[in-house]
């Protein structure tokens, strides 16, 4: 039988309480009701260790759709990079209808908490392949993409500028790893004036013919649940990233957790998951998988506060 001797644990408990107080006052955003953590102490220790190592040891790896971009604004869903193409400039009504039908069929599967990743995989390949084939049939013109982005209601999360600008200022590389459309993603960040030189993108890129008409997609298809393969294939090419052992990872799907698998020698990793949809059904799996879970939070407040803390030299 185990006897509890509270006074033995008292110094440890007090130390822990002081530790909590410390980060609470320095990163008050972590105390918000929308922030969930499986192991608060581990999160705090990791943040402190990352701060001690400084910005030179840090890299940020982030998903794009519904992570850097907003899920909803004023109660209305914001488009993903694929959905930005839902525009008369680029595709006809019949194609729009088919793409929406595919979204209605496959998106519920993507976020279904009762199915395993293995079960979801073939459906994701089917979804992406069908949409890409439809887009190729539409002979999309490269010179109209920027206009389509301008006309869309795509938005980056509130506080995005602080996030991108801080990383640029501190020369911390940001790898955006997206199963969306790279050409559109780049246009969104360009139009928001945050496509800084420290930003690298791995995504599905369009292949245009000589007259600027879409004829295929380049390289291996990236969907929500094969980012690990993509990471191993592409991330190794970014030497700068291989030399930075501390990773701050942002995502909105459990598949996004594998985005850092291409980093050879990780020392400290902190993962932040945006839980946008199907909150009750997915809360448990998100809390078990991400270090920090942000529930229906359309802002970059928490990542920004953590980044600010990590990239500011500790007080002597
Ligand atoms: P992400 O990796 O940048 O989040 O991009 C993938 C998201 O794109 C994923 O959540 C599903 C979404 N998607 C659409 O909204 N429409 C589509 O037609 C396809 C294929 C994916
Ligand atoms: Mg996403």
C-alpha cells in the first residue's frame, strides 16, 4: 500500500506553483479558457528551454489552411486555398458544383473522430485527385489567380502580421507546409505583405504550359495525411532548417503533427493545434496529441506570445 506523505511533496508542489505563476505572468495568454494543455509543466519547461537556446536555434513549421488562415469570420466560413478557385473567373458552374459536392462528401471524413488515419487515407487521395483533375479540365489561367485571391474572402488569422514580421525580424525560418495549393497560398501571403525572405513553402504547385494554362500538378501529391512523406522528401533540402534543433509547430489537423518529421535532430518541440470544428468530438484526441490546443480561437495571440517570449533574451 502507498502512503501519501504530503509534507515530503510540499517543496516540489510549491516550486511547481511558483513556476506556473512565472509563466502565467509572463505569458498570460496561456491562462485563457480557450487554451487546453495535457501537461502544463512540460509546456512551460519546453518554452523556457527554447528561450534559453534563443532564436538562432528555432524554426517554425506551420500548416496553412485553417491554421495561418482563418476558419471563420463573423460566423461565415473562410475559404481554403482550393476554395478560393470557386470563382467565375476560373471555373464554370458545373465544375463549382462538383467541387462543392466533393467537399461535402470528403471534408466530414477528414475530420471524423471515429475513423483512423489509415481508413481516411484512400478517401483523401480520391478527394485531392478528383479536384485536381477537375481543375486541369477547366484550363485555369495563371494570370487570373491574383485577381481571384483579391476577390475572395480569404483572411489570415488576426495577429498574422505580428507573427510573420517577428519571425522575419529575428531571422527565424518559417516553413509553411500545406496540402492546399502553393500558387494560391503564395498569392495570399503576398497580398497580405508578409511573404518575407525567411518564408519557405512546401505545397501542391500548378504546372502551366507555355501559354500560362494549367496542364498538371507538379511533384508528389500532398494531402492532409501524407505530410510525413512530404517532410522526409522535401524538408531535408532546406539546410538552414536542419541546423535548427528547436521546432514550434502549428496545425489544425492530427496529420499536421508529422510536418516536423524531416528535421533530423530535434531538441525541443512544441506543438500548437487549432481546434476549429467538431470541438467536442475531437477535443480528447487533440489534447492527447498537441501540447497546446486552441479552441475556436481565430487569433495568433497565443503563438505570438510564445514566440515573443522565446525570442526575447532571458532576464539576467
Ligand atoms: P492545409 O494542409 O494547408 O490545411 O490544406 C488542406 C486543407 O484543404 C484540408 O483541410 C482540406 C482542404 N480542401 C478543401 O477545402 N477543398 C478541396 O477541394 C481540397 C482537395 C482540400
Ligand atoms: Mg489545415
